[in-house]
C-alpha cells in the first residue's frame, strides 16, 4: 500500500488534500481507497453506507481512537475508489473490497463496523471467507429475510429518489448549506456533513461546468440508484448461519428502515448475536450522533466474541 495524500491541517479531509492514505487493488482490478484514521489498540475496519464515503465515519473513528486503531475504505463507486467499468452493481463486489483491504493492509482478524450497506458488506465478506473478522457491529445492515430476489428492483423509492438527486453545486460551501437545510442530511453531525461535502465531491474538470458548477458528487446518482436496486439480490441473509464471529445488530429507534423486526430476524439466523436500539436516532444514527454510538461499539467489539444468543 503506497501513501497518496495527507489530510489537511485539521486532520479532516479538505478539498485540496483529501485524507486518502493509500490504495489497494482488488482481484478484478479496481483501485479501492483506504484510510488510516489512527488510534491505539486492535484493528477496526469501518465501512460506510450507500452514497457516502469513509470520511463520514471519521468522527466515529475519533471517538474510538482510545480503544482501536481505526481504518476505513471507500467502497467501489464511492469516494476516491474506482467505478466498476462494466457497471456491475452486485453487492458481492463490496465483499471483495472488504476482503482486499483486510489482506493488503495486513490487518489480522480486525473487528468490523458497518453502517447500512457497509454492514451487509462486512457480513458478505465474512460469509465468503470465514475467520476474516473477529467481531462485527452492524448498524441497520441492508438485509431482507428470506431468499434473495431474482433480479434488481429499480422501482423502489430509494432508487427513484437517487435518480432525482442534485449532484452538482457551485461550490462545496453551497453544497453544505443545501444539505444542512433539510433532512436527513440536516440531522447529521456537522463534522460528518463536512466530511461528506469535502470528500464526497470532486472538482468538475475544466470545460464540463457549463452550468456554473464547480463540484459534483463522486458517487454518481445512477450508480447509487443501481446499488439500491441490487440491495434485494445479495445473499447475506441466507448465509448468516455460516458466520462464526459475534455480530451486534443495532438500529435507531426512530428508523424508517431496518428496525427491531429486521434485527431480531437477523439475530435468530446467527450463531452468536445481540441486538440493541438507540433512542432518538434514525437509520443514520452513527452519522447523527457518533459520540453516542461509539461507547456501545467499543464495548461490544472490545469484548470479542460474546456468548451465543440464547
């Protein structure tokens, strides 16, 4: 892994010097951006949700730095990582990204924290290569009980909404103001939102900003829509019985997504699992109040494998 760029003076990503620490290459030839968030203790790999990037988990990593050495990645199609040239949005690719990062960063059975899509990515990785992760904390992982759907569902509300998403702005400052004025982004921790705006956008190449735009989303809206559409086709749920490590399934009690019913169904399919809810938080809980989520993450992952669920 070769260092690429260093963070700005504050340690946070900045438009000029994004905190991309290095790059690994998957077996299918994609470059995946990796982040060393620092900290002391055993390794912990943090994986973001659809449409976001590793920078949004930097505040959470900061609250965990006294217990873990935290790492992050941008999943394919996101942040500074490559877009699959064939447009393959199957979620098995995210598992490949996780396994590649663990291998090429030299992480020895790290713990894993995953939010939404990131939680499913960690579980898919562990199912493919058992023993990769020591324990997993999955905050509302995207998993639907039962067999996977035979094909992607593009008519779901998330995909439809993603295709309508505004993806260019005159500046990062304009993007920040826009997002902070409405939910769900307006409910995010300010440092989380700043990380998203700073590292989740790229400068529009000269000559392509005819509408006055200077920055645009790195995760294209058509890719985000296709990722949501393929969220029903992966095999994470049916493979849960093969996960040996302990998995904590968390949810925000104000969620409109994968709440307690999903968490209990997932836990029942696992060999060792626990479930916990966060009062006052939504599906975006780790991004809303990272300081509230971090202590429970540290407690669960710090204990390693917990007793099997009774």
